[in-house]
């Protein structure tokens, strides 16, 4: 059932944007959101920027709600934005990844029609040529079975800056884990949602455009991604898988400085990870293993 095509309802869906020291990119993204008709409520979480981002937003984009955090909360800053909004659904938007017109209203219609879906992952178009991000193909062709009708392929992961979430499901699952920071922060939340009976779906009728910022620390992000992969395995996967992931990290660390630094960081949080361990169901474990063999 299609309700109001191409007209996003600001009472039903809001947008949460996180940013840090990328003032120009953020202002461009907010300018695109400002052109939506009607304009959705937007909460911007500034993760302790020192480049004047917060002042620029206050003066140039007064219609958004700005929460200037005193320090970097990473992906967990999104949790604050979700709690601040009171909409049924929340679209996450990175400062260099604006949503495209028509996507938010479609998300509302889909989530209304499929009340068992907690996450809609969007298509990501990269750069001036709108190249499809390779992760989209993986989501589209994952081949996972769904026990209920879904508006697109069922998935077990997503890109955090290109999804719409059902607010109550997101909050019930605990949102993003602050210790993970940014980089591979999605897996733990995706698995927890699936384990509690929610479906996650890729819907390429929704789209964001990614204008990759030159302001990024790719080396640090890679370390976090490798570290978080280990933490997620220790916290949720079966012991055999966690041991294999750890052994692989040790082998790679012998020759790869990034993997070595990630392994040291992961070991530093081993006690914390094990204290927060809660194994996912065997069915989900088997699906993840099948996806890993495929890709």
C-alpha cells in the first residue's frame, strides 16, 4: 500500500547526522536536506570538532537541532540523536552522505507495511559518477532466506551512514556500542537485532550519495575495523569461530603493522568483551558462516 509517494512526513521520520571536523561537508549535506519538502527534523551530533563546525551550524543552519558533544563519542553519538527524536523512524546520515529525495517517504511506507523490519539499508552511490558501493552488491546478492515477506533481500549487516531504523527496535537493542568507535561498528547491532526476531533488509529504492571527504584518517579507521571484528567475534560468535578469527589476526600481525596494532588494541579490551559476551543463535551463526564462505 502506497500512502503519500515522494512526500516525507516529518512527524514520522527524522534524520540523525554525526560529524567531526568536517564543517564544509556537513554544511553541504544539511543544505541538501533543507531542500526536502516538507523538511524532516534533523539532529546533528558534533563529536567534539575543533574546526568551528558547531558555530557554523548554529549561525548558518538554525533549523537543525545541534548537540555539541565535549568529546568524540564515535558511532554511539547516534544513540543520543535517536533518543532526542520522537519519530517512529530515524534515518542515519553521515556528514558526507546525504539522502536522496524520495528515499525517506519510501522508507516510511515500507516500514509501515512491514512491521517486523527494523532496518532498511539503502543503496550507496559514490562520487560524481554515482558508482555503486561494492557492499551494495553483497547485500543484494546475499541469498539469505526470509521467514516472512520482506521488501528486499534480507541482510545481516549494513553501512551505518545509509540506513533507516525503527526507533523502538534500535533503542531496545541498545544502539551502537561506544567502545567500538567508528569503523565496523554495525555488526554487533545487526546481529543483536536479528537474534531478537527483527528483519534487516536491503532496499535499493532508497539511496544516499557518498561524497568521500578528504578529511579522514584511513589508517586509524582500519585499525578500529580490524579490532572491532575481533571484539564482535569474541562477544557474539561461537568459540570455534572466535578462535579462528584470533589465530588469523595473529598470523597477519606478523607482517601487517595495521593488523598488529589492531590485535594489541583488541587484546586490551578482551576482559570487557568477554564480560559482554552473549552468543547469537545457532541459526544466525550458520547464516553468517555461509555468507563468509561466499564473500
